[in-house]
């Protein structure tokens, strides 16, 4: 399974204590639970477009 399929899969899957959400469920959970997603790209990549209110943490 590819990374994007894992992140935005078409069905809900459970792996241990991790629940994989599709993109609509993910968006709903961010709003409903006031979740702040982390964006681990470089500042330049982050500034080119990111999820609203995402926190940029440069992995490098």
C-alpha cells in the first residue's frame, strides 16, 4: 500500500491503536477535535501550500 493510499485510503482501516481515515473523515476530525496537524516539510515547501493552521516542523 502506498503512503498516499495509507493516508487517504478509501476505507477505514485499523492497525493496532491507529485508525486510518479517508480524506473527508480526516478533515472532519481536524475541525471537530481542534487538531493541529504537523507539516514536516521545509519552510519553502510549507509556504507553497499547506493545510490551514498546520504547524511547520522542518524535518531537516
